[in-house]
C-alpha cells in the first residue's frame, strides 16, 4: 500500500477511488517499496496481554515515551538517513518507478479506473510480469553511481550497496 499511495500522489491518480479496487479479486501489479525506512512506530500489546494474562506480567510500553523517542532518533532515524544518503536506495527506487513505462501501471490515471488490460488473470511468479522482471534486473545490475561496487570510499568504508531488491 505504501507504493500505491506514492504512485497515486506522483501521477495525480485519485487514491480514494483506486485503493478500494485493489481489494477486488483481479490482481494488479503494485511493486513493493524498499524496506529501508519502514518502521513499527508503536507496538500494540493488547492481544498479547489477553493471552498471557494468567502466566506472565502484562507487556507495556507506556511511560517510556521519552526514552523510546530518544532511542529512535539516536539509533534508528539517524541510521536510516545515513543509509539513504550513502546508497540512495529510495531515490533510486523512485527513479526506477518513474522511468518504467510498461502497461502494468495503466491503472495510474486521472480517473482512478482500472483498465481491463492491466488485470492479471493468469498465475504470476512473485507478482511480476516478465517484462517488469527484466526491467528490474537491468536496473539492479547498474553500479552504485558514486563508486564502483565493492570499492572503498574516502573514509575507507566499503561502499557496497545494501542487499535491497527493487521489488520488495
């Protein structure tokens, strides 16, 4: 769904009319966004607490908000920003999505209607068409852009891109 919202906003597609259509039986190709930056903001323990009420103490995260926020900013958000600054994973993914002009994304239109020719009725391997997979392979094979993959940068750090698939 993250990708669908990004695609809808970038193409002027009305998400309010498109999103309900994605829950219908016909399948649409909706690529996955990179995992970099996906973060569980707040754990919910309600269901867990119901199951373990008699055996364990209740799990709770309340009252720790300031410490949790400080931890997120110091260790999680800073690392996400550093990874994106160094490798440009999300920026490369957006560029890939913007450059791809296959028929699979014809559902991104000003009316928010899903044309019949983009609906996948046959079995698909991992949600991708052959043409889309080939495009993914071509993009993934490109080098880092700032350095040769596997070399070291000016700080002596290995400049290998993280192991990220462009299709989730």
